[in-house]
C-alpha cells in the first residue's frame, strides 16, 4: 500500500508525528488543574455532571492545584523525566484537562493561562472545555494567547446523537457545538474534538456516523480528534447504571476493528490525538482489558497492518 502522506510509516496522522513535524522533536503533555468546575456540576445546567465523569472531572492524572501554575508544571515535568530519563531539550504542552477550563471570568483565566505559556519549556497551550462555555470575551482571550504560543481548544462532543447526549447529560445540543467550532476557527484557533466510542445504546453505525460527520465538516473543519473507548469508572453514575442494568461494553477485537474503520473515515489533514484513552486502573470497572495500554496499542497497530486500513481511505 502506498500512502498519499507519509506519517513515519504509520497509516494515520498521529499526534506524535504532528508534534515532531511542528517542533522538530518529541513534545510531551503536562496535565494541569485550573481549579475550575463545570456548569453541569454547579447547578447552571445540572449538579451531577456527565454520567461518565469521575470526581476528578476527567482529569484524574492532572497535577493537584497549587498557588502558582509553574509549581504544577515543574511537578509534572518530574513525572515525565522519570519516564524519559532526561529533562534536557524537552518541550511540553500545558494541558488544562480537569472539568471545564473556560468556565470562569477572563480576569481569572488570563493570568493563569499567561503564566502557563510564559514558562520557557512550554511550547503550546491545550484547553479542554465545553462549547457552551465560550463567550466572545473568552474567545478573544484565546485568540490573544494564540498570538504568543499555539493554543488548542479541546471540545467534549462525545456523540452527535441527541438521545445519547441526553443519556450522558451532556447539557447542550449539536448546534451549540457547531457555533462554537465556527467562532473558534474564525479566531484562528486549533480545535480538537473528543468522541466516546461505546456509549450505552449506540450501535457500531451510530459511532461511525459521529466520526463520519466530524470528518466531513468543512468551512470550518476540525483540526484534530480524540477517539476514546468508553471506560466505566467506579463511583460514577455510569458505573451505577452498569451495575443496575448491565449494558454492552466492547470486546477487544470489536474495538480494534472499529478504530480501523474510524481511521478510514477521517481525511488526512485531521490529526488523530488518541485512539484508546486511559482510565485509572484503581477506578476501572469495565472493560478490564482496556487497562493494559501496551496490549491495546499493539493490537490496534496489528489490526491496521492486517486490514491495510489507512486514514482517508473512505473519506
């Protein structure tokens, strides 16, 4: 198979390739905590959060909030260095992951984000948020920050299907996402979209329809996507639902095959930031096989080789 694009021999446009291509070397993400909450928790549009969300607000691997974000950066760098064995000539992305990281006034967010990107080792800023928490003043701030260092905005869409969105208590409808995407792209920002594969009641075609929809968006199109296997985490409402009314969770081969088809549907310009995702093993209720990250990644690579799947094949 001769690929239209060469992503270091991979059949898809990975984040690792994109970062090396952009910065000239490997770049690592540092998960940070902005000390914010979510409109789905503080009573604005709900108090219980999305049903899959842990107490950590999907930021279970983030550094704990401290007075100065540089303290978090330095602590997170140490964790990376323990894995890489070196802290020299390494750049990082400051990733504000927990809860909704634009859910606050500009007077709070501006000094926090500016402090993060002022760190000499930070090459870019990545901000996870919701489409309904992006007022014009927030987007103006992100545009200003983007003029200093690259800013990515990560939107938690999860699914295009409104029945599923209501089940997981997402709290907004698809037009809200599309409006936020348009305004972010008009401001020159990079947009990454989160999708959860395996939501209760969704069929394989439902999941592929979400990915197909995102891949076909044009003017504006998305820049990146995270494909996340549904993790049932202990202590969440999703876990209580699973224990009360067990629903299907994907088997390994089922998921690996689905990922191959998702990759086929995405046009080559979209960066694939994630193809599995992690949940804290101490909290993982199901599927237990997903806790073995090496097995998951190796198996997906094997499936792609055996099936000859490559990004854009069906786009």
